[in-house]
């Protein structure tokens, strides 16, 4: 039987349309808070409860005119545009007139509002798209209370994440909105606990300090550039090359005081750091671009997350040059000392040696801190501590203690980082850290021994709520590879168990690498965790080794299936054939 075409009833069509605007609790917060900002509010309070299904937003904005109150809850009813021309000059955060109609179709909503001209306020109660109004005494402004979000759409409710995850998305949203609107005071509470509070000072640096930490500003450099001809202006802050993160989430971009997803701006920012920070690392940036309204289209996505530019190349070049100028004006306090590794070596990851009774795992980090080495198969031959040595001098092999026959002749160690050997009629220079990492990684793959140890002393580590949520979602995967991480609060965690091959030192650096692994695709995450374990268990660069330790390490490295590169593709060995070396001294004849 052929089905006939018919119009959907209003309530059902509203629920379908709501799916485009209201995806989860953070969508509700976004729409309500943006309405408050558009109403000129200078103080906005957000309270979350009932697993993020109850949301209260109160502001001191202009309020809703009594005669317009019932129109506010109808689809496509808005005070922000009136003609087609207005679509090309949108300055408000909201303009479609869809948000409130969408919310009342999937939640119970109560609105209390009053304008400065009205003697009394108005209370509006909405359920199942029905609207009832009554007078009420209240202050100027608006209070929106949403209850039982998705109560009548069980399928949507079922696909919500845990309350911690949903709240972390709300907090991330509010951090963005607070940064985009430094002149507005925001307070965010979850079950009575304040997670975010800004004063609305109007100063970007103050807002950054309030959201993150006052210490953050010492790591940031000011961005400021204007092009009067094009009308472009960019201001903001970006971190020094030493202050980097493992993901792009801290690269904040704002367009005309609107939080936007802007790949062009993000690409311009990260490109400015090329050759200054390691691959896979990203700066902390908050960049504010002002552009003439007729040069940009924000009417692309119902949630207004994406924008289009008339001249994207111009935007890229302008933002890139602004960030590059801020970086080139850095005080040259980062001049490399003679033994310094330089800014390309992930300076934030300063590692010390583990003193584990079992295996060890390497790290592709080249930060240095002298310590000791402990190989599981050679515990009886390796001292617990090696006195630091400035340089290893080449000594004839017959001056060393007798050793088993090996396919190589050990020459020595250079800069406490590279081991020099003679093998296959060539001089070979091996990075000791990466060589050990490769061996440990393959050993983990082969044995699948992820047994763990309980930590008696563990650091409390502060994280972004989004990262805490990521750990919560991947607890089973982490335990599979020997890690158990206890969640203390929305912003704090601590290790309870780590693989036996690891020490409990440098826990923060270890956790950052684990988070980076979890940000990988699901298929790669487990392998990336193994690489991190191997990396943090291996000997480090700038680690002085005895002749016996170097010989044992090279012997282990030569047993690996892929001795040329680390698990991420970095070269382990550089080979100089004898003929090439002789050529340097004109000995080829």
C-alpha cells in the first residue's frame, strides 16, 4: 500500500527540529546563556543538577517585554533580525528563534522575566509545547529553569553520556563563553559546587587567570595587530614554545566575540609554531579576531559552530603573521646553553630514572636528568647509581673487563646520550633512549605482561574536566595495560596502580602521554599506551652509562625485529660506512 504524504503535527515536528539545536545538556546551556548575553546581561549564573538534566540560568539582562513573552516560545520568533538584509550583518549570538521552541518540546521549562519598564514580572510555564503565563514579582532580568531534559524522548536520554562527561562538556562550553565575553561575570555550579567564576572585569588576561591560573599569564605572550585597510583586528595571548600541550583543545579561537570552530584560524596559529615545537604538540592560545560583518557568514550551521569567510586566505595570513610577530618578539632567554637540548626536545617532560625491580620502558622524550639504569635481565651486573661523567673517552677494548663475544666493538658514549660502536665495517651512532624504547616496546608486545604494582605514594594531578572524563570512559582499557587511575574530583586524579616496569616518578608527564594515547582512535589507543609505557621505562638521554651497561643495551637492541626506528618512526641509529669516513680524511686511495 502506497503511503500518503501528510503534514506532521506541531509537537512532533518541534521534537524533530529540536534534534538539530539541542543535542545534549550543554546545547541547552549554550542557547540560554547566549540569549542572556544578547539581552545585555553583565552577570549570569548557571546551576546544574539532576545528572545535568536540570538547568537554571539567571541573568540581569533587559528581560522580555510582557507583550512578547508568549511569542518567545514559538518557532522562528526572534527580536534579533527582521529583514533578509539582517542575515548578512548578524552581530548577536542567536538569531534563528528556534532555541526556546526546541527546548520546550523536549523538557519542562519555567521562565521568570521582567523589563525595567514593567512594574511586575511575568512567569511562564511550558510543558509539551503548552505555554501558561501569570504575573509575579521579580527583579529586572530573566530566569530560565529547565527540568527533566529529554523526559519525553527516551531514545535521546538513553544516549547521553555519564553525568561527569556531560558536565565536562558544559564546563568546556562555559570556559569558551567566558573567554569570549570577558566583560560578563559568569558563575557555574554543579550540585552546589562552584566550578567556574569570573568577575567580568573586561580584561582578557584577568579572565584567563580566573579560569585557569594566575601562573598561566607568565607563560603567555600578547598578540595585537590591526589592518585598517581590510578592517581586520586581532588581539589575544599565545604561549611560549616551551609551554605546549598534547592536543589542540587549548587553541581557542573567537570571531567578533563569538566562540567558533575555525580551522583556518587554528591552522594559522599552529603553523606559526612550526620548527619551534615538537610535532604532535600544540600551544595554548586565545585569539580574538574582529572582522567586518559583511565579510563572514555564520548562518552555516543551526548551532552556529562553523563560519565561512569571503577571503579565507586573507584571514589565514593575517592571523599567522600576528602570532608569528608575537613569537619573534620573545625575549631571548631561551638561548641554548652548551649542554642544553633546545626547545625541540619537549622540555616540559623532564624525566628521572625509575628504580623498578622489573622491566623498564622507554620514552621518546629527550629531556635529561642524570639517574640510574636497571635492566631486568642484568640486575646483578648493573650498579644502582652511576656517577655522572662529563665525557666518555675512547679506550682500547683490551683495557675493559672480559666480555662475551659480540658482533660489535663498543667505542664509548657521546654527550651521555649516544652510544658509538664499530660494526659491519662502519661507525654506528645509536640513540640510547630510543634503542631501549624499541626493545621494551617489542618485549611488551611479545610477552603481553602488563602486571601492575600498587603505589604507596601517588601525586594528586590536576587536569581539565574533559580529560578526567576521558579517563573515566577508558578505565577498562587502562586497567588492561596495567594502569589504575583514581578520580578524586572533576579536576583531580591520582595513579593507584602502574605497570611494574615503571617507577612512580614523573607521574604528571606519564599521565599526559596516556591522555595523548587516549585521544588517538580506538584502534590505536592500546598500542599508544604501550609505547608510552615503554617510553617512560627506558633509560633517558643525558644518562651516563658504564661500559657494561652500554654493551648490554646494544646487545638487547640488536635482538629487536625493527632496530632502525622507534615505534613512532624516529631513527635509532646513524651509520657511517668506513669508506665514507675515510673519505673525510682523503684516505680512499
